[in-house]
């Protein structure tokens, strides 16, 4: 799976699940923890997710909790 496709799939998963841990994402996408962190940093940089508590959630889910 190419990185762009993986990032889209990760975002889709986060939007459907609401939250996922770094470990869960690493296992789900068969990637190392450092790669998972890099991917999450990219999605966070694009303001699509919020990272915290050992995982991430989509921005829309975070706003719903306000």
C-alpha cells in the first residue's frame, strides 16, 4: 500500500471508529510504530486529526466533544 493510500485509509478508519491507538494502527496497516507516528504527524499537520492519549481521533470527533 502506498503512503497516500494508507493515509486516506487511516483517516477513514479514524472517522469510522472515532479513536485508535498507535499500536492498533500499526498492526492494522502492517507498519512499524515509527512509520505510524510519522503518518499521524502528517495527518495532524494537515489538521485532519488530533493526537493524544496514545492514539488519534479525527478532528470532527474532537469538535463533537466540546
